[in-house]
């Protein structure tokens, strides 16, 4: 190591006397990024780079040198001040090259942002007028960059204002847009207080609403809104008039030819806090309303001018909700969520339009419409009528999970005035529960809150409820009937509504105690398990509660208005009968403890939940460390990466692999760590030749292992969040790009098709989950589209893939829910080398298997794979409909026939169970007559079976 340091220092010393080559610069950057590089080497690097700034004026060398100095200051904070002084002392800031001057300025300001002691030196540049002079250099890219980053350079507000206003007349559209965006940021800083200056900014932005470029008009809408709001706030006496004028001006852009401008217009509308009711109503009607025609003045506008503006605003929101582009419809829906607060009449009319939007073809638009209705319900503006109910309840049976969840969030806040509407809503929720068993927690929660808000109606239909939840002939409740469970949840909410619940038999609350685990998850936003136990126990032991007791419970469990409020009743529970569960899974039976054991109850109910939360926190801490190793992978520090990953796996192994609900997260994390380990080894083959020591294993074998593990990450776990799915898909895309870069090894056609298929899955995921893809995914999508559009998949520039690889950055994956792990256990009893299965060559032989499968639905396609030593395989389909399920798993014996018995004295075969992954392509099985139609994710280790000739 010391010899290496000495050689590195000698290399750097030699380069002081000659220009740094690109190869030398690459080596220097690797040394800077490597955390193991000693201080003495870093000092030599700094001296070399500082000397290079003084000796050479070649723009390419200066650009690379400044980039390395920037890396040095960010990765080695102790050198920040030295780098700062070195760059400032050189004449680079006044360089004839605008690009070099801008880059030098960026280095200086970046250091000042991290080191407050350097701020005064940066302020001196402002005093010298350096920033304005650099803006007027002929370089377009530099001028654009400066305008976009003006706030970083601590330019005085009045200078910034002058520059931004001046550059709104620049001949380049991108500069005009950047100047307008700068004006928007300046308005948010609240440093311009002079009313004439504010009005000047507003008027200049209004002028640019008619610019020829779409991007400029879009930026102008933002600027008009920002300065219009400042102008309205500057004078309380004219605030309403200015707001109205601003509102109708923005509405006039709602029919712009550009989608971007229309979206921006509706985004701006929701920022306006005060608008006259007649103008609001006009936006929902395409005809000019009489009340608007009578309005004769608005700010500085005469009556005729206002009528022209009002006519341009007529039906603006209606046009937005009917726009052909879903982005515009979504933005129009979003703007309604703030405007409905301003007027009850406007909210009532808007609700009629939103009901039509619930039938929109876009999931994103429907979801936004439901979010807007949730805002209406939160502020008391949602007044459902009979004509609305059937349309409103339709999303409860939508196939998209977020749509169903959003609808139930609204129902938690709805208070109805008609019994018929109440019964229709309850039936719709119960139908949702029967159709989508996975919605149980969310639907129970909606029933509980809906019943609490409409307690009088629950009491009025209690007789019908009691008839449906009556025990069966053997005296047992049918808890497998989800309708019965849902009605119980609805009934137990009545006491918290303040209604007299004497008509509800106390045995109903006793029934609910047997579902304590299932109900707890549904009402966790109101009370914890201990509080729920106390509540149900008190209600089951009392035929009625006094007014004082009702008030007390109402204070303990306040109505939910957005913020989660959890109540824990650990003091009063000791005086009540307390059930204890063998397992907190919502299904096990309960038994009553003695009244003198409150601590035992609390421990049993909470220990597993607390243990799960602790494991999840530890797992997230491990995955956070994994994200930080990616720079080491890129720098070729493979052995250090593998050491860190090995440490993470050892830490993960400290947890119990049978940790109840945490087993899914633990298994996923372990497989994820193994996948990153293989990815790091693959990456070593893509580093320059000097990193030959980083190449471990054969590349095609590593790719095969990486693909198998990514398939397992996607195929062996359910209940993954959208973010977790997107993270895995991004790793699949990275694998495709790596294979395309090594085109001499891998089939281009299959890889390109896999890339296209994965991008389609990402697109669907983004649409359904309302999540944003990374820049890497976006750029991969653009490149894939270019390749398919040109039809030139056989020849393409490999440097494009290298650019994508440099862009990739491993993100942090966070676990928030409970993963279910698809797993199988395969046992071949009484078999071994000394106790083989007897067979007759050429005839089929039966292999007795004992199989246990966990968390796998009957719709899944499972296959038993049988592989001989020569690589030949045979597949046996396992039809799960033939085997009964018990508590989430199936255990059965199965006699698997093997047909290809060889003419040999003995042989062995390897058995494994796999599940088909429908997201994978069909190419690898297109010639197979019998067997899986998609790739398999294997659910257990291979078992070797020994056979011997009779």
C-alpha cells in the first residue's frame, strides 16, 4: 500500500511539469473518490491541480481540473478553503472563456454554500458587478445557467430584478423563460415591496402571455400568478378587485393551444385565495351569466373590458375537465380542490361536474377527482344527493386499488341526511368487501367511521343487521362471511356517534371482541389495540352508557379530520375482562385472563407488533447503507463493497428468520443484498482495463445469476409497494442496458424486447401508483423509443448506453408495509445414497414428495421441476385446487411421476418447485409442448433424489 502511495505521489509530481492527460485526470478522480486514499496523496493531488490552474490555459484541461477541484472540495471538506482560495486567486473568474469563468464561479459558490466563512468573499464578487457582466457574455448556455441559478450567487434583489426584466426581451425563448422563472422566484422572496415595481413585473408578465413560444407563455402564466398575488396582497382595500382581475386573466389562458400552458393555467388558479362568487360560477358555465353582465367595474378595467375578460373565462373549468389531454383534466380537478372552499354554490355546481369525471378513462384523473371530493368533504362542502350516489359509489368496485381506497377515504367523512342513501352506501361497502378480500382493513375502517358519522341510521337498521349476524345452528358465528364481519364493525361504531345505542344488544360487542386483531388494524387511526379492548369490553358489559360516559369516550376517541389520533387506555383496562390472543393475526380464538393480569395482556398484544417495527427499522438502516456503496462500485473498490455487503448480511442474520410478520421483509432484504452483490461483480467487468482485479467470475454466468435473483425479487413477494416494485424494475432496466453494452456476448433482439416490456411495466406502474420514475428510467425510455422508431436495432451507438450507465444511481429502498413471502418446503422422505428409490429402466417411477406451500393463491401456476445430470428436464404441474388450504398454507403428499428413467444401474435427479412469473416473456419456452409458459421463480432449494435399478 505504501509503495502504491509513493508511486501515485511520484506520478502526480511528474505531471506538474507537463499537461495532465485525460488518463491522468481519470486516475486522480478515482483517488479523490476512494475513501482509502491517504492524506498525503490527497495533498499532492491538490498541489498538482492548483499548479495546473496557474500554468495552463487550455479550456479542456481547465474544465477537467475545475471539475476535479470541485470533487475534492466536496469529498474532502478539509481542503475546501484551499480550493476556494486557489480558484479565486487565479484569473479564471475574468477568463475570456465564459464557460471557464462560469465553472470557476460555480466551484467558488458551491464551497461557500458549505462553508459560511467563505460567504463574504463571494459577496465581494457582487460588489464588483461580476454577475451582470458575465450574464451579458455572448454564450447562450452560460447566460441561461446564470439566470437559473441567480439566487446562489447572492445578487442584490434590485440588480436581479433589472436583469430578469431585461432578459424577458431576449431573442432566445429559453432565456425569456428562464428570466420569467427568475421573476417568480424573486416574488417568493418578498424583497420587492414598491407597488409600482410590483405592477411593472405583473404587466411585463401579462405582455408575455401572447408570446409565440409555448414554453414562454407557460412561464408567463406562473409569473402573472405570482406577481398578481403580491399585487393583491399589497393593498387590502383592492385585494378582491385585483384577485378577480388576476383570476380572469389566468382563465383566459385555459383555452391556449399548448397543453403545457393549459396545465399551468389551472395550476395557477388554485393558488388564488379570494375570488368573487359570480366569477367562480361563470367558469362552470359556457354561457355568460346575467350577474356577470351586470358587473361594471373591476380594478382599472372598464365595464366593457371586464365583460371581454369574463367572456374569455366563461366555462374555463368546464373546458378543462373536458380537455382531450389527461394532464389538463387532472390539473383542472386539482384547481377545484381549493376553489370549492370559497363558495358553497360553486362547490354544489362543481360536484355535478366531478361526478362525470369519475367515469374518466384515465386512472390519474379519476383519482384526482376523488381527492378533490375528499377536500370537499373535509371542509363540509360535499352535499351528496340521490342523483349522485350511484355514480359516486361506482369506484368501490373499480379494479384499481388506489381508486377504491380514495373513495373509502371520502366515505369516512360523509354525513348523510337520507336513510335510503345510507343503506345504499353500506351495501356498496359490503359488496366491495366481498369482491376484494385484500381491502378488508380499509373497508372495515370506512364502515367504522361511516357508522360513527351516521349513528342514527345504524340504530334504525339494527334489526336488519342482527338478522344477518345471527349465529348458525351450532351456535357459532360465521366469521368467514365477510358481510357478517363488516356489519359487526358498523354496529360497534354507534356509541362513539353520541346516539343512544340501547337497541344494540351488548352481545354484539362481545362478538366483536373475537375479531379484536382484525378490527384493530382498521381503527388504528383512532385507537390502539388496548384502547379498543377497553371500549368493547365496557360496551359489552353495559346495556347503555350515561351521557357523561358517552362524552368521555367521545373525548378519548375524537373525530378524525386528517391527522391521526391514537388513544391508549392502559390505566382503565385493568378493571375490565381482558382477552389474550395466541397469535396477533386477527383470526385466532381468544381466552379470557384473570382480572389481575393487565401487564400480561399488554405484553401479549403488543410484543409482536413492537418486534416487527423494530425489525423494519433495522432493515431500513441496512438498506440505507447499501445505497451509499454505489460510488465505491463505480470507482472499482469491489472488495470493499463485498466486505460491506457481507457485514450487512451478517447483521441481517442476527434476526430470527421465523419472525412472524417480518419474515417477508427479512427474506426480501437478504435476496436484495445478494442481488446487489452480483450486480457489483457484473459492474467490475465494465470498468477500464486498469481495474482488472475487480473482475470476479465469468460475465455471462454473473448475468444469469443476476437475472434469476431479480425474477425472484419480483415473483416471490406480494404486497410490495409501488416504490419497491419500481426499484426492482429499475434494476432490471440496468441489467438490460449492461447487456446491450456488451453486445458481442448477448442477443440484441431478446434484450431489446425485454427492455421494451419492462418499460411498459414501469409505465403502467407509474400511472397506477402516482409515483415518479428516476431520470435514469426516463432516459432509458427515450432511447428505447428512438431505437424502435428508427427500426435500427441491429446497429446503434454503444456510447449512448455508456452515458446511461454513468447516469444510474442506486436509490434507497424503504419498507413501510408487511411483505408476504411465497415459500415452499419440499421433502423426499426415506431417501438417500444408501436408501435409493427402486426403478425399472425405461418405465416411469413414482417419487413420493411431501410439500408445504405458504401464501400462494390457487390462481398461481406451480411446477415441480425434475432435472437430470445431463441437463434434461421434466415439469409436473401442481394444481392447487386439489389441495385444501389451512391458515394460509397447504400441506400435502404428492407422487411425482418421472418418465425418463435411463438404462443405468443408478442415477440421481434434482427436484425444485417454481412459480410462473407472468411478467416475463414467452420466448424461452416457445418450442416446449409441456411445461411452464413463462420463466419460473424458484421457491425452495433443489433436493437431490437418488434412484437405483432393481
